[in-house]
C-alpha cells in the first residue's frame, strides 16, 4: 500500500520559486488552478477568499482572481466570470452601453478576455479549461496547479496543459478515491489511471505534505497509522476542544454499532439500511438541539457510500425537518464529498449481513475519504459484526473499542440520548494544575461561525464532475 499519499505534489519543467504571488513584485506569476469537479474547485476559491495568499515574506496578499466555468457556488459568485462581466457592464456609461448592445456578444467576449488577462489566479474545472475563452488570452500561464489530481483521468488532466506553462504542480492523494470509470472495458485498458499515478509509477519524485491542518488528532491518528504508515503529523491549530466534546458520544471519534439490516431496492444495484437512517436522525436531532450553532449544512454533513442510502436519508430529514432540511445538513455520497470537509461528519456504512461481505465499502480508499472529512468530529454508524469481515474496518472497530469510543446502540434509538445516559457519557474535566474548562459556548460558537464554508442547500454540483459524469459511487454494485 502506498504511504506517500497525503496531498503530495511534484514539479516538472523549469525551476520556479514556490512564491507564486508577491504583493510588491513587478512581474506577477500568472497561475491557473484546476480541479475535476465544481465543488472541489469552489472549496479552493473559498479558502483563498477567506485567508488570502502569503507571499515569500509571509505577508498576506489578496490577488485578483476569477472563477471560470459553470455552476459556481453562491459563496464564490463575487469572483465568478459572469458576475465580474456584469459588474463591468453596469459601470460603463450610457454610450458604452449602447455600443455593448450594438456589438452583442463580441463586447462581452472582450470584457471576458480582459478579466482573464488581469487576473493573477484563474480557477477552472479541468474540462472547462479547454474552452475557447482561454485561446483569447494575450499570455500563457506560468504555473498550472491541478488539485485532486489523483481523482482525475489522464486525458482530463492534459486539457489545461495545452495552453502552455513553465511549471506544473499535481496535488493529490493516491490512497483516496481515483476517477470513477463506468465502462469495464475502459477500466481494463487503463482509462482510470491518473497522470499523477502514472508519473509516480514512472519514478518521478513525490513530495509528501505530511502535516495535516484539518482533523482533530483523535480523528487523524487512525488513518495516519492505517493508510500513511504513521507519517501524518498534526498542525498546531487542530488540537482544540469543541463544546460538543463535553459528551464522549459526540466525538472527536465515535463508532455506533447498530443492529440493522441491509436491503437492496429492486433493480437498483444499491443498498439501504433503514435502521441506520433512523438512528442518524435521532443523533443529529440531539446534537443540533444541544448545540444550535451546528444547525447548518455548512458545518454538518452525513455521507454514505450508497446513492440509495443518501436518497433515503434526504427523505427522512425532509420529513423530520421540513423542506428546508438541506439547509441544516449536507447529505451526500462519500465519493461526491472527496476534497471537501465539515466541522462534523456522520458516516453511514449501510452494510449489515452475516458473512456476505461489504462490497465496495471494503475499498480502503473510500474508507479513507469517509473518515477524514471532519474537522472536530467523525461519527461512524454501522454494523461492527459485518464490517470486521474487512481488515481495515476491523482495525477501526478495534481502535474504537480500545479508545472507549465504541457504543452499542439498542432500540429505541432516542433512548440512547436520554438525559440520564448523556450525563453518564459526559467527559470529566481534566486537571492542568487546577480544574478548568478549555472552552466556553460563546467562544466556540464564534469559532464555528468563522470556520463555516457553505456547501449547503445549493451546493455547486452535489458530487457531479463539471462534464456531467457521476462521481458519487453511482455504479454501486
């Protein structure tokens, strides 16, 4: 199993210093950033908008950026090409407006080309980077950065390179999910092999970025040992206590053992587990009741390997919380959630049987994606006796038991979260010279609000690649 996987990248071409943007440099490097899907791309744009770029002197700089392509998330609309074009058109005088109307689309195209040339960083999905708009540029890109490169098929990765560049960075994780290839014949002949993997196998140097800045240490410790040879290190900012950590059943890591039953909807090729859905509704209800700051799809996600389980979860949440349920929780497939993160993630495993196996849930890359999406709490819901048929899942169950975060949950599920039982699961205050709390509710609410990245009700693509290909595990089994 490869261990050099966490967001590794390798350079090609001429030497170029890594400081791609400088606030005082006369010549600013022209950068194209691409990703396979709209949601993965918008995640990057949001972070740049939120934190800016650090130059070589560690000064924060906010370069001109533009997000090109279809279906931009509303959070990045202010830097989307269509919005910027409309803003420029709104700023012209009446005479220029008449010229615009007389020239039709040609006037808009000149504005688009101007915005593209002026931007220091251009963001585009892989396939959209092949649009005719790029051919109107007056210069080439100095640097092309492709995120989630291990999840993109090789032909798609080559598209942004046709414009020419001095240097390419491929950023990806070969121990997470590769591209979804529907055709068995195409898969047989290597269509699903990424350019990242091809270069890696050819012996090109891979630089592992081994410091992670997302997960609480109690979340990261298992994937680090299981998938990365224990090489992951935790950044300084991740070891924090959240208000919901006052109960051991709300993280940072928990496994809830549900004695449910898997069923297969007729003709679907997919699987559902209604008992898991019922428990997850009860779990979320208690969590959101105790901590109202988590009533947001920008902070909480429920993910599952199976499309029909996702569909059933959405139906239950709509019936329980109304038509606006997609605004309080983001429900998606594991595959569709790669490259994204939330404060709290609930993972529904679905499979529950006696010796029949666990299907593609056994894919360690899908497992790795599922348990590494959360910042402060990952809550795994599944049948322990079924999952232990697989070595990796067996190790996860054992780890949960060893760390006293394994919970057997009988029916009725709501009784598991009764006041008496919750009190028994309250985490005792720790002593550091004197007994104290590490947080206050007000402080935690402010922190969570600042951390929010809204991929909620109108998520850009719900796991769809920008060319419409289903990347959410839709082939099922």
